[in-house]
C-alpha cells in the first residue's frame, strides 16, 4: 500500500507543476499560453505589429464626388422617324427602282402595284357618287313637298333612307381610295386605273426592300423600311443600382465600332420602370450629326455622374473579402499578460463612385460617424492578419 501512495503523490505533484507552468510564475517557469478565441469580425494586434502594418487612423468625410458610369446600348430613332411600308389592299408589283440605301422624300413613289380590285373600287365609287347626286336631289325635292303637305311622311322616310345609305357608301369608298393613295375629290372617270402608286410616308433612306417585279404582296407584307436618321437617339441599359445617378440633362460620351472618335449626347429621359433583369433604360439625344452613325449600331457610352455630397473615405481604407466590401474601425484597447493590444472591427459597407483617390461608401444603419475611428491606411495588412489567423495577430 505504501508503494501505491508514493505513486499517487508523484502524479498529484506533476499535475500541480503543470498547472503552475500554465499560469506562469515569477521564478522563470515557462508558461503555457492560453488561446483566446476572437469574434469573426475582430482583428487583434500589438503596438509593434501596428507600426509594422503601417496602420493610420482617420474619420469618415463628407465630399462632393463626381464620377462616370460605363454603359452600353444602341443607336435608335423615334417611332415617327421609322416607317414600315405595306400595301393595305395587296397587289402585284408592277415596277420599282429602289435599292437599300437610296434616299427618298416624303410622297415619293416607291413602287407601282396592280390589282383588278383597284378598278372595282374606283368604279363602285363613281357609281355610288352619281347615284348620290340623284338621291340628294330627290331628298331635297321630297322634303320641300312634305313641308307643303303634298308628299306623305312614309315616302319621305324612304327617300331619306336611300339618300343616307348612298352617302355612307360614298364615304366608305372614299376611304378605300385614300388607302390606295387616290384623292377622291379630284377623281373622275378618266382616272380609273388598275395601277396605283405606293408613296413614301416620310423622308429618309431605304433600309430594306422586300419586293421584286411580278411578286404578289398581301396587306400584311412589309414592302419597304424607311429610316430618317436626321434625329438619332441612344437607348442605353443601366443596372437598377445606378438608377439614382442619372437625370435629364447629363452629358454622355459614346463610341461606335471601337473607334477612338468621341461623340456626345444628352440624356432627355430616364426609364420609369425596372425590367425583369433588374435593368432600366435611359434615352439620350444626339444633338449633332455624327459621321458613320446609323440606327441599330451598338455603342459604348460613359455617363458623367453629377457631384453630390456623399460619405467617403480614401480608397485604401476599403478591402474586399468574400465578394463583399469592408472597412476597419477602432474597437478598444486592452491588456493581456502585461502586453497592450488594440482590437479592430470589420464593418461591411457598399461602395459607390470613386474619384481622386476617394470612394463613396454606404454605411450600415445606426453607424456612428462622429465617434468612429476608421483605419484609412494599412487596411489590407489588417485583412491579411485576419486571413492568416495569427501570423500578425497574437
């Protein structure tokens, strides 16, 4: 039993020595360091490490920053300057001499179409017009006789109905003639023809020709496309997050076909709704004629963002980690085992525009701007200490 007691005493003494060693002592006994578990958003450094990391403190500033947005889009025209030409009643192409790229004037003949139905409409119009002249005379005569009690009301009603029916028929045929480009006011029997001219509704240039001689075209067929490029616009696509950065009147510089020549435009309207892909449209006018600029071209544009008072920091104060942006702020001073430490806290922010070495930041809610001390230099070294988990921090 004495042997077992001696062994137990030795084990207890060994545990006591280990315990004293962990706590450390004044007699030079080497202690076992306790491992402190820091929160995920905290970085801890000694004074000498802070100096080595070149950490400098500062505060958030309110600055007027202007910047640029790089966007893309296309050249377009107003709807009134783009015409799709069809023949409302169809027919056979009798003649045309136009090619894509040809300039045309409003009212110019684009093609001659032929159809027997054209003759029928013109003939029916002249017949109805002649009958209307007779019916109108009868209507006036019977109205006068009815006033003098010479004619019955029943007969007058019959004459009136016939007169109004012919009047409506003539009016309808006049509208059909108008669709064919025929002015009914000057139309007479000698003007009857199986051919009609298809006229250009606007001035511009021919973008597309979809006809050839002898081809039969229906009312739904697109025969010509005409574009007036005197007034061009840009249709640009921006992301939802940039919606508050553009307003009417802002200048735009844009480039086409990878050219180095810079063109100018001015925003005249911004989109009023967000598309399903979280983008929206911005429209700009091109005030001056631009060489080689045609509708449908893709453009790269730079929008000059107007300067507003924003919260900003030197760009070196921001770091990126896990696809997010952060700043470091002073958290507290503390002392461990006779050594002084400083804790820095990572705070997630959102970046805005950058200019002259400063970047706009959007801070989280309830962030105290006045009392917070910000790391404006050495932030990447703090981030490295955080990533390496102890290579710079204790």
